[in-house]
């Protein structure tokens, strides 16, 4: 059974870059799934950030595209998120997830990232 | 930008039926998916491709589609079903652009 685990700093300064990694265990990142990032501000709904395939192909949310980079490291069986020029509005729980035929079928536990000086 | 609209809240007594709607212009052309999220937990997929149920999800969860509206139905609601529910789909731009609904809080009275 595939499991996902997010990791990264819980505090990022305004105007800085948020960096998170999602480790994939129990399966290969080179499977037929896409791998996504989703975030949820405190008390609010879910927002899709973007996704990557093991080949390196990516799709991003148009509203975040200018600030987002998602990459994959097949040797470490993990994928990563970078979000630049962050503000307080980027404070959220960040989830990584597996996407199979359009469904976010497996989720990590989530990691809280706060943007504050 | 594309939006999926859900009612903010639904209240239901134990044993009764809860219905949660999700409206979006592209739903006639795109599949819908439903997630349950309990406080402090990650979302869990409960319905995929409009009406299919993943293994391990109770039969009381079902989904349907009609035009620009999809519906999640919870039959014989139990206290453990109290949670936030989100629909999810994609816009019709041709490139994957996933969108989540506004979310519905289901309260079991």
C-alpha cells in the first residue's frame, strides 16, 4: 500500500520560498500515477497547486503557476514543491497526493506551513 | 476561474438520508469525485467517476450526476459521518486544472 509523507520547514519568511518534499513508500514514483500538491488554509477549503509525472511533465494551477515549481527525484522516490514570493496568504496545511484517473486517491498526512517574520 | 458550488452546511438526524449537491458548468463533460475530511485529518476519497465507490467505503455512500449538478448521498447516516465533504472535478480547458468545491459541513443531529 503506497504511503506519502510530507516534510519541510514549518515557518517561512514573507517574500521567501516555501520548499516541501513528499516521500513515496510502498510503491514506485515511476508508476502510472500523477503526483500532486494540494493546500488548505486554516478553516478554509482545498486548493490544487499542481502535479507531476515521473517523466517530469507538469501541470499547474493557473492562479499559482508563476510562483510554483514541482520536481521529481526518481532515485529518492520523492517529489518536491517550491513556492516563491510567499505571503501570509500562503499559510496553509500542504498535502501531497497520488492522482489516479483524476481521483486524489492517496493523501499524505499534511504539513502546516506558516508564513511569518 | 472555474468554480464548483456546494451548500455550506447540511444537517441530518441519525438514520436519515443526507444529500449534498455540487454545481459546475463543466460537470456534464468532466467526472466528479467526492472526499470526506474529518477535523485534523487528510481528505479521504469516497466516490470517484461520479458514482463509483472505492474499496473500503461503506455502501451507504453513493453518487449521481444530472446535467451541471452532481450529488453525494449518504443513506442511513451515522454519527461517524459528521465531517466536511468536498466535490472535485476539472475544468474544460483541455489541460488538467483540478478544482475543489467550496465544501459542505455535514452535522449529525
